[in-house]
């Protein structure tokens, strides 16, 4: 019986694919925390001018509104977090960030083309992989239109809607604002993500149905979700092709 050489091209390719599969498993093993804010300049009586939702790994577990300045826990994870000292810090942060975002909306209102009340939807996102922060960003939608993306990892802005170009230039010149965004997303958000993961990993499974973090979520953070399904399937198909090639090559040599 002929042995398969580890130095043959098909076997080297197979080993490479196995390494890629391991790397893929590491890549999709990340965790994310997302804060979604909806800010209104004008609101009717009984309706909050600021609402926020907090997602861990796309699972909604906290809600906040400015009317009562309280955070509402959802599901088992929310109840676990509610019993920690982090709860008070989180409530204070959501209120402060909501007020700051409302001031930003007030400042840019003259540059917004609208006949109705102005709204600002903001997503603060952070991600951890292999025990380190690998992603931190802010995404802005003005009156429901995707407008700006700020990558807090490399401090760069991306204009999604050309009508927001002037707003981007205004914010880009404000180094204090950029540092503020970076501190919250790369610092505080990552800190809370580490805190919440301890409770998340102790749970047998999510107790709240997974929800898309936001209708305005368009960052590259959604890429791992597609690879969770497609990546292993593609690699398994390629590995099968390589094995067939090895079998066919050995069959030819034996004849």
C-alpha cells in the first residue's frame, strides 16, 4: 500500500485548509456589545427624546429612555447585570451620552435639510476577539438616512451620504469630540463587554431572541456572521475536493 507523502502538493493544500479552518473558528469566536441611541430634538408629552437599546452578541438585554432615566433589564442576562455595581455606571453613561448626542444634533440642525423634526440615530459598537478589542466604531443616521461612520480604532471618518460631508468636516476638526468617541467605544464599551461576558458565558443559552443590533448597522462587523454559515461549508467542500484528488493521484500511481 502506497503511503501518502506529507510533502505532496495535495496534502500540503489540505494542511493549509485545516489551518484556515482553525483560523476561521478563532475569527468567529468574537463577542460584541452595541448601544443604539435614538435622539429627537422635539418630542410629544409622554414620549422620551432619547431612547437606547443595548445588545450583547446581538441579543437585546437592556432598554433605556430619558423620561424616567432608568434602565430596564430584559431576560436573564439583564437581570444578572441588574444585580451588579455596573448597573449604576451604565445608567449614568446612557443619560450623559444621550444629552451629548442631543447637543450634537442641535449643533448640526442648520445643516440638515428637513421640513420636520430632526432625529439622530447612533450606534456605538465594540468587539473583542482573542481577549483583546478588535473593533470600535460609531455609526450615524440623520433622519433615518445612513450618513457617517467613525472608526475609533484608526480615528477615520467615512461619508455614507454626501449631504453629511460638511457635518463630517465639522466633527473631524473637533479633536476633543474624536477622543470622546474613542474613549467611549474603545475604552468604556470594551470594559463593559468584558464585564457582561462573565454573565453571558455562565448562561446555557441566550434567553432573549437574537435581534439585529440596528437597522442602520452597516459596518464590517456583520462579516463574521456570514462566515459562520458559509466559511466552514466552503472549507469542507474544498477539503473534500483535495481528498478526491489525493485518492485519484494515488490510484493512478498504483496502476
